[in-house]
C-alpha cells in the first residue's frame, strides 16, 4: 500500500487485536456461567465466543478516522442524537420566546450538565450580547459607583464553584396530579454547572456599601430585563458574578457574557445578560414578582418571599424514559438518582420500594457539595415483582423531603412553585416505569 506508515501500523495492530481476542475466548470458554462471581452486577452476562461484535474487526478500525482538525469545536457522537433539551406545550406561554426548554436529566451523568444541554428559561428570547459592548453598572447605595467592562470585571480574583440552578416552576403541572410520564418534563427545569467568576462580596468590599443598603436589584440587558431584588445579606454571602460555565464562556442561553449566580435560590433571581446592580434601602418589585413568585398557603395568605429551593430528590434510573423492561428477574441493578437542596448539603437519601412505608439508606456517590446536585445509588436484586420506588432526601439544615400530603397541607394545592414532594415511580411486572403520585405514607 502506497501512502502511509500510519495505515501499516493500523493493520498490524488490528491483527494483534484479533489474535488476542480469539485467545481470550479460548481461555474463557472453560469457565461456566456459575463460575463467574455471583456478586457481580454483570454475573448473568456471559461472554459469547460467537459474538461478531467482538470477533470481527469493526468497520471504524478498517480505515482512518476523521482528521483531528475536522471538528475544531467538538460535537457529540451522532449516536447520541436523542440526548437533547426538549420543550413542552404545558410550559409554553404561546410562543418560544417567553418559554422553557428542559434538560434531559434522565441522560445526565455525574453532577454537571454539559453546556449544550443546560435548561433554558427566557422571558424575552435568548439575547446575543456583544462582549465588547457589554457593561455592568453598579450604583445606588455604594460608596464608589462604577461601570465595568468585561476586562475590568475579570481583573478581580476569580473563583470556581459548582452549583445547580432550578426554576421554581420545576414540576409545577404535577400539583394537579401526574401530568407527564417523563422525568425530563417532570424535573428538567434544572441543571448544574461549574461556574467561574468573581464573588460579589469581592466587588462590594472594593466599592464599599452604604449602611442602609439592604436590597440589591439585578437587571439583565435582554428584552425582558428580568429585574429582581434580593437582600444584600445573600449578595454578600455566596452570590457570584460569572462569565465561565464548565470551563468555557457562558452560553448565550445562559446569559453570555455575564450572569448572576444566586446559589440555591430560585432560578429567576439568577439574572442573565447582567447589566445593572442597584443598591437600595427598599426592594424593587415588578408586577410579576409580587403576583407570581409567592407561595400561597391554605389560609389564603401568600408567603411573599420564598427564595430557597427546598430539599429535593428524584430517582433518575429507572425512570419513565429508562425503564427496566430489559432487566431479567433476579438480576442486580443499580438505582441512581439526584438529590439537591438550596439550603446546603445533602446529608442522606432513603429509598423505598413500597411507596414510602419502609425506607432503606442509599449511598451518596462522588462529590457531595453544598447547593449542588448530589448523586445517590442503591444496588438491589429485582425479583420481578411490581414496586413503588421512591426517594427521600435530607440536608444539613435538618430539612427532610415531604410527602405530597405534607406539602399540600402546608401550602395548599393552588401553588405552582417550589414543588419538592417525594416522587414515586411505579415499576410494573414487565419493568415499565410510570409516574404515580403516592399522597400519604404510613411512616412519614
Ligand atoms: N435577564 C434574564 N435573566 C433571567 C431570565 C430572563 O428571562 N432574563 N429568566 C430567569 C429564570 S425564570 C430562570 S429559571 C433562570 C434560568 O436560567 P437558564 O436559562 O440559564 O437555565 O434564569 C433567570 N434569569
Ligand atoms: Mo424560572
């Protein structure tokens, strides 16, 4: 063959691989199914000596792959085309500008959402801001009023932290009973990322706050501007002004070039395309904020300020999109899910197989960080019987995830925001997974 040394090497390495694989099967053929470790999750899976996928040389190994300069900004494998954000009519206010797209959390791995899959909530469309024209004005009750360019902002010492963002409307249609047989539509109004920016406290220490500066108004430069007031106490605690998302610049959908991150608090106060911070002795309220972002109680009185996303969890595998229909009776299976709390750190997660009458403790997996997604896991052997699978989380502030009855008895049923009641999946004999709502639990 003319041309390349590369091809020669490639052909040789294939030959080696093929021989190695044949040798492997010669050896493994002497083991029977029972001889494989019974404790292994994979114990029922037998190496099949006639599996063409392992015996034959794969087509992609028979020729050169793509040149390294084909995708100078990488994209997912075409086989992953289903792992996308989705929209739903139930969340639409009639157009795609004041709307939402939901994160495919059923496909999520670990505790970080890839930038292209981060849920998006826009009130006036996704703005495309020219970073050279971007400015941040900080004024009102500060000793030194200031207008920053992006370069100015980046002169402050930066921090990188992992936080989730959740829209308080996450799962809101579920208040009226199960609406979706889909985890993405039930809980996909949230995502999590590693954010890079400057702590707002660093900037405010530099500028100096007036004594009576107790409220901060944050405003965006998009069509909706999304003005929101938050207490200065929170601003000085852990609020960040960020430009980085998972190691690169924010995406336009997430507020490029700069947004506010208000850890653990409802998504709507995380102002995107940030342009102005005004300090004051009074809160600023849009009509929307006073009429919508409140928590109506049974008494008919509303809680006006309800910022923190409460302790929450959901089993992500299985889920309606990821049922156990291919799982055989007696097989070991890992139940996995996500837990999060806007108050702090997840302390533990319990799992129930009988709709909340009995609970066992799940294992927390990997990083367990405040105001971040936390993964939990429980390996079990499914005997093929129907289950009512539920998860219940608790945080280091002593909060425990409520049952639906506990939640509605506290806040009534007219609310649409801040749904954090226990989610139950019904697993049928066939391994199908359905969204059901178990209202009451024997030992809650
Ligand atoms: N400027 C601006 N900021 C905004 C919004 C907006 O429409 N405009 N939407 C808010 C709402 S309601 C939510 S839930 C979060 C969503 O953040 P994301 O789109 O990055 O997921 O952004 C908030 N910040
Ligand atoms: Mo939101």
